[in-house]
C-alpha cells in the first residue's frame, strides 16, 4: 500500500474538527447565505477573534437587525438578540446599560444600520456608547430583492435603480469618525487575518467601535452588474485594496469597482457615556450619588 493511500485512509478515519464549530448553533446549520456570500467568512473571523481575545463568552452578547447579516445573531452560540429592522443599536444600548459588565456586539448590514437604523448609529457614536458595531457592507439590500442601499456606489443597477444608481453613497468610516467613534477600521473578506485582528482589537477596547467589512453579494449585486461570482469579487478585493492605516476618513469613499482603502483609521480614547454620566452626577451631587454600574466593595 502506498504512503499516499495510507495518509488518505488515516485522514478519513480521523475526525477533523473545525475550530469555529463550538461558536455556532449547529442545529441551525445549514445557513441561509448564498454560495459566494462573504458574511460567513466574516463570522469565521469573528469567532477566531473571540478565541484570541480570551473573553468570558458568558459575558459576550450579540445583537443583529433585519437582513442577511442579521441572521448572524441566530447562528452564533452566544447570548443573542435578533431584533427589529434598524433597531439593533438601541437594543444593544439598553443591554449594555442594563448590565455594564457585558461586552455587547452589534453585527448587521449596511441597509439595516445606515438606512432605517442610521439615526441610532449617529447618536450612539456621538454619546460614545460602549458597544462594538460590525457592519457587513455588500452595497445592496440582499434579503429583500436588491434595492439601492445607503452605500450603493454611483453607477451600478439595482431593482430600484434599473438604469443605474445616481445617489451619492455614505462613506461609513467617515461617518463613524465624525460622530466620535473611538475605533474605526475597514477590511474586506479577502483580508481574513487583518479582519480577525481588528475584531480582537475592537473587542478589547472601550467606547463606540466600528468595523466595516466589504463582502460580495453574488446573487443580486454582482449578478445584476455582471461582476461574476463571489470568487471574482474576492479577486477584485485582492487586486484593488490598498492598506492605508491612519488615512483621513473623508478621503476613503468607495466608487464602483474602484480602489478600496482598507486599514485601521481611528484609535483614540474618549470617556464612554456611562463614565461621563457617573462623572457628571458625582460632581453635581457629591456624596449623595452612587455611580451606576459600579459594584459595591465586597460583592
């Protein structure tokens, strides 16, 4: 018997466990995501970031809204909340203030977070609410038919723009930066190591943190605009991405199949909303005030 055959037989008899599986609700697999979609790749990166972070998973909660990315909360084997359309951030805010010991993550899509949910994003960042927001950006409403999203570049066609989109898109890192986020980065699903590292960094930091993840939607966005399949889009990410850590966020907007500036753009310190509230009322009320979210000694 040849050595190569021996090796194949040995591998066939050995159960090779995927290190991500313990993080998933396996009774809900297979997932609903299309072949070539990048959301699953981003979730893989997130699970590896959780492993590397060493966080107590009993103190990690994940909140999602409606949309393809919103299914993430249902698949992860964590305390999770699949909320209503556009309302993931206010749910996460209440969760964090209800139990300040939790590490709360919002994991949703560009339509959910920046269209119907845009107002919540702006004010949570302004207040520096202590949550991590991960936005998977595929330039479209993937679950409901491929309508124009707040991030759709000028030019490509969508169901609601059959002759091409003419509306200027949001520059998501610039919005997060301008609103006061303490951590802002952008990566694509090609950059799996950098993305997992960014997620780990953000999990270990305080304040409103934001990560944009560029992901293909081969079923709607790519097909409608003749961009090929998911592999073709990942090749585009590889060839067109330029790493510019510390870039000015106002200069990194995205065009149709143009250059993609990726990297870590913002990493700063600001008092969180809860810290600011405690400091303010401690100053105003003095000894009469008991800081919220701080356990008395001995507990």
